[in-house]
C-alpha cells in the first residue's frame, strides 16, 4: 500500500511540474483578459530595451537633442512599431528583425506602451 501511494504521489508531482512549466511558457506570450500585456512581458521588454535600445533612445524612452523620437509619445500603433523595429527607418534606425525575436519585439512593445504619456 505504501509503495502504491508513493507512486501516485510521484506521478502527481511530476504532472504538476510539467503543467507548471507549460503554463510559464504560455504566460509570457499571453495578455490579460483586458488585452493588456502581463507584467512579465513588460519586465522582459524593459531588459531588452536597456540592452539594445537605450543607447540611442535614452534610458527614459527619450534622448533630447537627437533625431530619435520620444518613445513616450510614440503612436499607439503596434503594427507600425513592429515594422519599424524589424525593418528600420529611413537609414536613421537600423533594422533589428534579424537580431531580435518576435517575442522580444512584442515584449519591447509591452514595455514602451506601458510607459506611454497620456
């Protein structure tokens, strides 16, 4: 009897672990019920922004005195944002489509749009 309970316990724990890993993988790409990005996406985007974008766009989404736009007021258009990041813009911004994954670009959008000025 003890051995049977032990096998059931191990099987239950293994199932719970698999489900936890699967859930964690899907949470990163999901939005909440209102369509807003989850905090994990914003956090990942913040990290990617600091590493890849802040040297041109500034640590606070704006870099006064340069040609880079103030990302705090960047238009509320995800498609335009993704296209610009992937393909670059007017020889002023290099294309990042071969460097950043779609998930990273989505996370950048989540971060930048969460910091938008009203």
